[in-house]
C-alpha cells in the first residue's frame, strides 16, 4: 500500500500533468467527475497490472550519482547571518552576489550545532519536476535533507560548479524543510529558498545534493 509520504507526492504529480486529462471525451470526463472514487480505483488497477519494467524506466527523475563530497567535521556552531553575507570582494571566503527574500527570512536567523562530518552525493535532474517527486526519489526527507553548514562548506571549498544550477533540501530556522536554490550570478552566488509545497518545477539539468544511501554508486 502507498505510504503516508507517497500519497501527497502522487497528488502533486496528478496536478503536474493535469493537462493529460484533456484527451478524455466530454462524456467520460463527466463520468470521472461524478464517480471519482470508482475512476481512481480503475487507475489503481491499471497501474498495479502495468508492465512494471517499462514504467519504472519512465519515471526515473535523477541520474546515478555524478560525484560525492566529503564535508569535514566542524567544532563551532554555525551562525547563518555571519556566513551568508552579500560580498563579492577578493577578501570574501565565499562570494555571494545576492540573497533572495525567502532565504533571508527563513535562514539568516538559523544556528546549527557542530557536526561530525558527512558524505554528500550529487545527481543530475533528468527532467523537469516538482520538489515532492524529487524528494521521494531521493528516499524521503531524511535522506534528501542536508544542512546549511554543509552547503556553505561546499561553497567555500569550491565544490559547486559556477556553470551549474544547484538544489539542496535544508530545514530553516523553524525546522521546516525548504528547497534552497544556488547558482552563480553577477560575480557571486545567488542563494534563495522556496517552499517544497509549491507547484514550481525545477528544470532538468539542475544538480541535486543529498545524503543518500546510494552515494557509493557513481555514474
């Protein structure tokens, strides 16, 4: 049976591809409206009895792991407001050209404790997708989530490619999981955050970071 975490992801995917219903004849569309429960039961039956190998290949959103990164342990607390500052000067440890309003509101007040170090995996988003399906394919929120400390260290260590657009799932100052968007713009990194519940699609080609159990598998 579908898990509690999968059900909202399924609903989001239906919304994402709602235009596909336009091929239904008017009479059948009205039957769906009047008999929604029965219509869903038919869909469930068709999906359950599908040729599973073919469908599995079609729904893959993320590539195999492109690269892995070792993030060193820290000994001090991480104060976001002291690290994420707009500064593109030569002296800046991390050149940041702009912080989005959402990122400033949700993250600049965050303080993270020292941690023992970690290994992160980078994958390529193979087609446009919402956050819900991406998180689900990464193995759920626990595996998808990284910390603000880890993101900053990757930026400081030069692990982010200036020619790529990056995405990481990080909890904000209120412990709400957010989609943090990072890309190079105007001489520094642009950093912003978005709700994972909105209906904005991330474009194919974006690099996605996570703590994933498949991190040892490289492309």
